[in-house]
C-alpha cells in the first residue's frame, strides 16, 4: 500500500501542473498535496523507529510526556524530517503557483488529479494503521479477562528480582545468526527455567507497554484522545497488577531505572500499583561518582547494576519479603549505548554498534545475576530476566529479521534448573507464571495464563489471532484507566493548575465529557494541535454535556451546548 500511495501521489502531482485557473482550486490541490506527503513522511519515520509502521506505541508516545527521551540518538532522523517537511512545503507552494493555466481551465485534468490525491489518501499507510489501531467491535468485559484482587502466598514468601533487559530479545540467542553473541547468558540459561516461545502481542511492543503486560496481564491501550493519559494522576488504576497483589502480602517494592521516571509514565505506573521506592535518573543521579557519566537516555548499565546490588543487599537484611524491579538502557535502539566498563568489548569485527552493546550487556547482566545467585538470600529469591519488548528498528534489524522474533524470558528459582519450556505465550503470561513460582495457587492474571500449567492454554494457543482478539477489546482496556467522577464535586486551584475531583487530582486545562447521568466518560487535555481545547469543544455534538476548566482571560470559545 505504501508504494501504491506514493505512486498515486506522484501521478496526482504531475497531473496538477497547469491544469486550473482559479485560486480556490489551486489551494485545494496544494493542501491535498501537503497533507498526503506529510502523512507518507510520518509513516516512514514511524516505521523507521518501530519496524511496524504507525502502531500503538507511536500513538502512545505522541500523547505522553517525552521528558527524558534520548533525542540525541535520533538527531539524524530529526534533521532528515525537518528537511523533508521543508521540501514538501516547497512542493505544495510550487504546485499552487505552477498549476495556474493562463490559457484555459482543464477541468478534466484537475478532476483526475483530485481523484488521484483522494485515492492516495485512502491508501495512505498512516490512515490504514490508525484505523486498525482503533478498531474495536466488542463491549463489556472479555470472557478471557480474569480480575485477580488477591493472590494467596505461602506464609514466608520468596523475594522477587525482576530484571528488564531493554530490547534484548531471545532472537539474539540464535547461534546461526549471532554466533557467540551471548555466551554468558546462554551458560546461565542452564540454571534457569527458560521460555522459548514468547511472542509479542498487540499493545505490548514498547517499554511501558511491556512492563504493563508482564505485570498486569493486559495490553496498554490509552483512552480516547490519548493525550488524556499524560495528565492523568493514576496509571491503569482499575487493573490489578503484581505490585497490587504483592503489597497485600507486605512486600517492600522497589523500582530502579536509568531513565527519567516521567518518560512514558513509568513513575506513575509504579506509584499507582503500590511500589514504595521508585527511582529513576533524577533520583539516582546524586549517587554517581562522576555526575557526567550518563548517556542520552540516562544511567549506564554498569552504574545501575551496582546500585541495584546495593539495594538488594539492603533489602535482604530486613525481615520482610521484597520485590526489586529494574530496567536497563544500554541496548536501546537505534545503535545501543556502551558502558565504559565495556569499552574494549566488541562483537565480531566491531562494526555493528548494537551488537557491540548487546555483547556488553551479556557480560554485565550475567555478572549481576551471578552475584544474586551467590548471595545469602539466593535460596529465598526468584530472579526473572526478560526483554521488555522485541527490539525496535536498530543496526541489527536486518539480522534479527532472518529468524522468527521472540522475547527473552528466564526465571531462576530454587529447585528449578535447566528446564526449557516451548509453550507458546506472550509477555501477558509473565505475571501469572511468577505468581505460581512464588507459591500462589493463582494461575491467571488479566489476560495472562501461567506458562508452567500444561493443561491450561495461553491465549496465544487458544486464539487463532491473539492480536485480533485483543484489538477487538480496546474499549474494555481503555476502561481500566477509570476516569475520576463528580460525586464529591470539583475543586480548582488556579495557581498550581490542579483540578480535584474527590481524591483524584488532574492537571488543567481539561475538558470533561459527561454522559446523561453526569458520569465522567472521558477527560481530554490540550494537545500540540489544539493547545487551547477550543477545537475540541466546538467539535462536540450539540447534545454533549461537558465541563471546561481553563485559564481563559480574553478567550472566546464556540460552545455547542454549555452545561
């Protein structure tokens, strides 16, 4: 479709030159040209980042806080995108000026060019991807969704260490494609339960989505007008996740990550789901011996592992079960970020920077795992090692795509070693599998099923297309965000720009949409396209009830029907 849409665009542009005379017709052509070429360019940028076009991760990050993103790593892409934007502006301007025909108006040629532009837009991959992303034909709670509010555990439950290895998927273990790339982790795999067929499901293919899937058993679907997520005070409050279940058993829950907590809402996720200590780049930066020793994304992995082991030892001395969750950064796309302790490490001829970073990650991660396994608390600790998602487009993508792509998932547990489980599953199944290893009789969590249960199929096994099934339930997954209600009234603090609805706190400006019973059905916030919310208000149906909270001196907003 991408090639077809591009060819249709070029044909429309060629037909447009010297086809018409009137200014309004020329304006229409120029706008159609700019819009179509802009959407094509947007698709190519998105596809370059994700490897799968405009998917849920693109929509999510467009509407959430980008603080802490390693934009330096994408400076080449920003420069190319700027040049492309300027070129299509120039093209649209030329089309406006050169479509003028002083002799006569060729209406047939004009009509044909319009038809080609409209067809090009209809086949534009950006439109098609967004349409697929928002497809949903089911209402109510899916029969596959199991809401676990409490998971019983043994009297003295084991500790849990969960290591998310950024984008370090299982495909890198393929010796035919990547010989001796991960020798240390492959050796450690002999001591672990290793799950070899963990696929990537819809709504789980970026970091915060992978975290949500593995801890809550649900894909990450943002509310309608996804910009709402960035200003919500809670992150999926209606989902019961590992943190919620473990906190009820007096677990002390910690999260350590090298990146900013604000990026993609990670800090808000962990806070909502009952983690007590949540630390990212800003919280950990003061511990660095060299404050300048950071990457464009945050802490290097060698730093993070040292801090995490110190925390592990600290927690191990307490008479209380604990959960220590951590997320690395060095293997982030597009080319990896190599810790200084690996400055001499290279893979093969050293020409592929991502493979060098992965080779380094093998050394650092395995060293950390061995320290955990040799500690005094090892016999009372479950260690989970997992990729947060499949690697996005990077300098090794051509090699990765030579094999079926699978996520990494290994679990080190006392009295379990060397087991390889080929049961098909996804990251949605990680949480219930952990609960079973911790001694809980619970075998399900959200849409997830324990991978250790031979007689209970995962949704990957039960559905011909898990992605289609999950997509059809987008409405339900959006409902897990649980908008605050009006029962206790509204309090506004103009100075802090906070809006209080009972115990819930939102940022404003905010547009609150209500149903006929005055229940909140959606909350919208400003976007880049509509910073004043005026367009969103004027676009509402006449019967729509709403509350608009904003600083509006001198503003005039067209409203259909004020509440």
